[in-house]
C-alpha cells in the first residue's frame, strides 16, 4: 500500500458526539451531541466541529459527505490487544495459564516468520477497521519481526498504533518462545529507536507479565524505560486468582503482584496495566499515586473466567481507565461488543454504566490510558482525524428499539448492546476515508 495522502479537505455532516471532559468526573453533560453537526477535516486533522449549517456556510467550496442520521464520533481506541492471537480467538475451555500453554504460546511461536506475521498483521488491521477501531496498543511476540510487521502495516495505512516486543525469558515460557534479559533489552531498544514517534507509531516496552520474566529481565527493561522515559510500558496485572498465587511463589519477597514490577523500575506514569481485577489496597494506592493506567478487558475477563473489574470504585477514585478487547483472550474484535460486555460486568456489580461513559471508555478513556488524549479519542480542533460513523439502525432489532428512543442515549444504547460490524457505516483514518 502506498503512503497515505492527507491533503484532503472535506466536511462530514451527521449527528456528532464529542466530549468536553471525562464523563466519569464531569458528569454526563460532558458529552456534547449535535443533532445536525459537522466536522471539517483538513490535512489529516480536525479543523472545526460545529453546527452543520454554520460550517457549510463558511466553506461553501469544500466537498461534503453527508451521513444523515448516522452518528459521527472519534474512532475506537483499543488499549490492550494481542494481534498475534488473531488466529486463535474463541478457543474453548481453558483458564488463563492453560489457555496460554494450550493455544497462545504455540501460535505465537509462528511469528518468527516475518511473512506469517505480516499476513496476520494485515488481517488484524482489516478486521479491526471493519469494527471501527482506529488505534490500538498491541502486544507482539518475542520476535522483533512481529513488531516490524505490525508497524509496517500500520504505517502503510497511516494508522496510529502503539506496540512492543513481548519479553519472556523465564523457563515458565516454552523453549522456542524465550529471549534473555540482554536480548530483550537490546531488541526492544533497537525497535524503539527505529520506530518510536516515526509517523504515527509509538513504542511500548512490553514484559508479558512477571511469571514469564526473570527478575534480571524486569530489571533490564526497567533500566531501558529509564533511558527512554517518554515511551509507554504495558503488562498484565492481577488477572486471575491462580495467577496471583503463582506470582507470589515465583517472587517470594514481593509485597504483592505490583511490587514485582515496582521493584524493577516498571511502575510510573506511562505504565498500562491490563486487567487489574483482584487488586490489594497497596496496589491501588501506588497505581493511583504514580498515575498509571488500568485497562479493563471485559470480554476476556468473562471468557477466560478471570473476574469482575471494579469500574465503579476505580473510576470514582480518578484512575486513567482504558477499555480493551484483549483479543484473542477476549472473544471479540468489536469495541461495541466490548462496551456491551463492560455494561454487563458493571451491572453484576450494581453500577449501570451510562452510554456516554461506555463511549468515553472506548475512545477518550483508552486514549488517555495510552497518553494520547491530545491526539486521538475525541473530536476537537487540532486532533487527528480518526473517526467512526455509526449507523444507529443497522439491523431490524436495533431499528425497532431505536425507533422508540426519546433521547440520543436511548437511540445509541441498542447499537452498543446489539451492534456489530454492520453498524459501522464508515471509518476515517488520518483524514482519509478507509471504509
Ligand atoms: N497474561 C499473560 N499473557 C496473557 C495473554 O496473552 N492474554 C491474557 N488475557 N492474559 C495474559
Ligand atoms: Zn493481554
């Protein structure tokens, strides 16, 4: 694919939804809805957002794409995925450790083959595009080729992607899927020097999780992060009770699971911790103190049987919280399905999440978790023009329910709960229409 031309200037009209602030903090009125709105795009950025009549009148010469009653919002941001697990999504019957050993690790071994990695990277980006996801934070495999493949595919598509080489040097990971403390440091450093901030690419130092790393590897990656403080760091934390017990046996002197990262320089702002379900009070306090991000992966947490994320308690406490599919532990590539799952999980904890909160988590919330809130995840002048256009009447069952809606939230909620790729009317990436 050739480089993307971002010179287009165009006005999109339709319903427009954007956020003035985080609705968990500022309330639902932070969500701003324009029934007949417009977004003007210029050179890959959002130049203006407002009332259609006004925007059209002041730029009569520009081409217009009219989406009618469809809803224009920021493209979805998936803040924790494993693109190499695309081919093994929906694998039956295992909990975390057995699922990793039975399905994940054998598949990840294949990514030393650059051609295979490139094939899956393209497939993954095609699938996520069809679901309206424009940015993601992905784990790769231990192979640098797997990182190159994703970054090359994303760059050709003009897409903002964060990813990193997954590091595992402990004998808890299978032979053939292990690096070393030194090679993890060297390979991660070479990749981040080549890719970080190139076009729309960001690098995340990626120790898979403390059970598959030695203390020496975590220490080496902590040292690397200290050398490059503006890159991100992503890992897993407190996903399953059995996993936590395992961590305690592997790191007997650690105060808790988080301490296995903290002790080696892997806890500070810019850290993204996936799952964070069974946190102890000290862990919650430290994560808050350093302003690290928590990433909620609801379809994964139910599919692998991990537990119920405490969205109410953690959002009230003001954490940066992202929403994510965690494919292939998660059972869907769709952020609509993921929002529905987040709603159901929160209901089990007696906290019905508002549609505005769900949409925020899938856009601005995830962008904030990835420290990209000034670039993507919202519609505002100066932000990059990554947009999804939702058809709010994409199937007969959604249409008949939405027809009874008395406000915009009732009109959107059936699509959140029942929508799939048929609801994705159009996707714009970097100011270009991609579907
Ligand atoms: N913990 C360590 N690795 C993984 C992974 O690939 N998926 C999930 N869900 N949890 C993990
Ligand atoms: Zn994961």
